[in-house]
C-alpha cells in the first residue's frame, strides 16, 4: 500500500533546499496527517543523516527526503559565458566585501547521500533535476522506500514510469524555486501538465506549482492528483527555516519570475534588483553559477539586502500566511473540502 493512499490529508510539503525545509517543519506536516519532506540538496550526507534522525524523534509518521541528481549532461557548460558572467558580477561582490566563488561543477555528494538512504531507509525518496537510473530506483524499492520522480513534461513522466517509480510529482511553471526537471525550460502550467500526464501515466500523481490555499488543492485533486505538493505556503510557518528577509518578501505582493541569474538553472523567485540587472546575461550552468554567486548571496542574506538575495517563491506567494505548519495542513484540507462542496452545489444548476 502506497504512502499516498493512506495519508489522512492530501498535503505534501515541498522540499525547499537552502534553509526553509527543516526537521521541525517536516515532522509537523507529517504529524498533522500530510507528508513532510526533508531537502537533501546542498547539505552533506552526514547532515542529511542527522536531519533524518531528528525527524524520527519528532514523529512516527511517514516522511520523505528529496535528492538533487547530478547533471546528466556531463557538465557541458559554456565556460567562457560563465567567466563573462563572473566579470559582470565582480562589482556587486566588491560592494558587498566578498570574492565570488570558484565556478566548479559537482554532484552534490549524490553517491554518498544515496548510500546513506540505502543504509538507513526512509519511507519516500523523491528526485529532482532529472530522473534516477533504474538501478537506484530498484535498490531503494528493495529496501521498502517509495521512489518519486519530479517531472515538468509529459515525456519525462512516461520515462519515469518506465524506470519503475512509484509516483510522479508533476511540477507546473507556477512553482517557486528551481525547475525540477531536465531540461529546465518546459513551461507547462500545473493543470495542463497534470491532465497531459494523467492521460499517459498509471502512477499516482502529486501536483506542484502555485498551490497555496484550499481551493488550489481542490483544483488539482479534481484534475487527477492524489495529493497537492505545497511549498511557498509553508515558508511563513514558524517551523520553517526561512530568513526574516525572505518571509517579508513572501508576505508582499511583488511579482515573481523565472531566472538563471542566481544559480544558472531556471528558478522562480520574487523579482528584485539583482534579477532585473542580470537575468538576460545569466548563462546556463548549474551548479557552476551557484558556486560562483554563493558568497555574494550569503552576504546579501546576512546583511538583509533583499535587493540582491534570491527570494524563491511561487506565483501565489501572497496567499501564504503566518500559520503553524500543522494548522496549515488542516486549513488546506478543510478549504479543499469546502471548495469541492461548493463546486458540487454550483454544478447542480447545470441540468
């Protein structure tokens, strides 16, 4: 029996790397009947193991871990374009008193993290930035772990099913943070993508992208999802590790945009001065651009400079509220039920 089929509430907390996803947040969502997630991206395998252990001290409910896959292209990045971007950003770095980082590649310690999750299995492991290989899927499933793949196109969903995954996370372009699939330039909205994937995929679907209230949850459930993956709406929860500057941006009404300016991979965040200045010049190159900008972004975060920091958020961020995570899970579920009831009542007039 799958985790999704026994969830008391159809809410999955989107994994948000870089600080917002914490053991406290994952545990609170799971304890409330949803499925909490830890973000394994940009941390060490040892830190991941410690986070998993902490979640287990906080709840006995199922939870998941999300893993960044290495770039399947083999790291073929235009180094000249990355160097030119570094030259462009150098004055910004000097103004903040830092030196830009070395734009190196890397695998985000993927082998070590996979080994840790095989040695100490968790209920669910999801993957982003591509699809896991068949051997990894089989090894995790042999240890009792469900495997989820994140896709941004119908073709990727079909490929994921062929690899034997247990569920497919369908991420629309409305979602905050990085695009979860490869290539990262697909621009399907969540509802159209969900319907296209449902037409060719026999696995449970989890919908992600711009879902921040009960009516949004109801919409994707009606469109075929088994659960809604919600990220931005959890950013203002007290259990989240979101910085004060980021919380303030999410609470505002500024527009969002997809950009490579911060990391070299398309990601959606609140529009600020850095994004406006550098979006058109930013090259394709993850994690090279991420390593390049990391000291600058860390300095901006430390000083509270919202004009430079990356402020990941989905298109519906203005709907996020300052609510404990467990209460938010309950509110989203109740709101979805009310929206579905209201829709059924309205449909009675159709004849």
